[in-house]
């Protein structure tokens, strides 16, 4: 089997208020950085996984839909890189 | 109802399980049984409480990991059978993460962990979880949460409103919940999830008895 390195990015949906992002935006301005129009916090999950090439997308979609993200409030996207040929 | 038993689910990180047991047994003389989250046998309990706390340390999202326990798996048939399930605080978060109730609970608007007594309007009689007093029924219950802001999309909100599924609303919204929602039921009415803690309002000497009726309603069929 091949081994893949997957990076999953999870973001709050645009319609969901991100108060922690707002707090960091405000702190960024206190640091003296001007011009910040928007700042929102997400999560990044790194997974190393063994899989056949044809199954990898299905496995990652399952993980994202059922566990990593709550699609009521979050969107996700991911990148897949093969790191070891099986 | 002498043989009626309420199951109280214990996850790693639950911390209101004993409070619920104390309120049910000590204040209402209702028998309880603790159910470890790894058990899936729900045959000897008649209704279930998912108590407050920090199941699995709130890792990933509140309630996200508890959803995969064997007990929550068996809860689907339990709910289908019409038996009653009450999710309090973290229990409410688990019910939304597991799909028993729609929507999600996210960080409070002001990012504070809010520990307070709040005034609530009872907005439905669905499921008989609250005593019907009069048109403008108010109750006061304690809240204690950092992630209690109820969120759902507009279609879900319309469905909740049209089907009379909003059980409780904050009078002075403390956390930014959409439409002031503090608790909702499923369509059948046998599942209630709420952020306030009825088990902490069951004795006059510790701040009120407005939670008694909801806990007592666990033993109605």
C-alpha cells in the first residue's frame, strides 16, 4: 500500500460568527498592524495514512464529514500528497 | 412509577452526573443508574440523561467524540422506541453532534465562560418537559458554559419554529444564541436538549426549584 500525507483545513462557515477571530483581530490592531479587514480562525489536521490510491479520497471524505468537521458550522478542504510508494 | 429507573450516562470528563443523580434520588425519590459510556445495554433503564461536563476533554469540538461511544450508538433505538432522553449542557452538545437534534453549539459570542442564573421563557409544551403555568411562563435556571451559542441555518430555524420545537428561550440572551434559543426538542418531543442545568435548581436552599419539573417529567411515559 502507498502512504499519503493529508492536510485537512477546517474553517467556520462564513455565516457563523467567529468571536475568537474577532478577539485576535482586535489584538492584532493593538500590536500596531493596520489594515486587517477580516481574521477568522480555523483548524489544520495532518494525517499520515496507508491506503490504496483509489480509496484515499473516500477515506478522507469520511473522516472529514463524520469527525473532523461539523458541516452544520464548518467547511473543509484538503490536500493529499503521496509520500511512500507501496 | 416505583420501578422506574433513570439512566445517567457517564463519559470520561462528565462532571454533572452525580448532581443529576442527587437531584433525582434526593429531591424526587426517583431511582437512578449510572451507565458507563462503553455499555450498550439500555434495557433496564426507562429514560436517559446525558449530563453536563467536558466529555473527552471537549477535544475537537464539544460532544464530537462522545458521539462515537457504544452507548450513543444504542441510543438511536432507545429514542425510536419513544423513551425520553434529556441532554443537559454537554449532553445537549452531544445530542446535536450525534444528529438527534439539529444545529450546533459554538463558542459564546463574548468568549466568556458564563456562570449565572438566567430567566427563561418556556415556549412549547411539546413533550411535556415543562409545567404549563400561563401564557407568559418564566423560569429561572443556572447556566455554566463556554460553548453554548446555539447556531443553525435559516431553514432549520424555520423548521424549529414552524414545528414548535423551540423549548426554551433566554429572556436576556447571554451568549448570542440564534433566536435566543436555550433548548430544543426533537419532532416527537421525547428528546430535549438544553444548555441550562435543571439539576442545579431542585432545592430551595441552593437557589430555586424551577428544574424539578423537567427532571420529574423523565418518569412520564
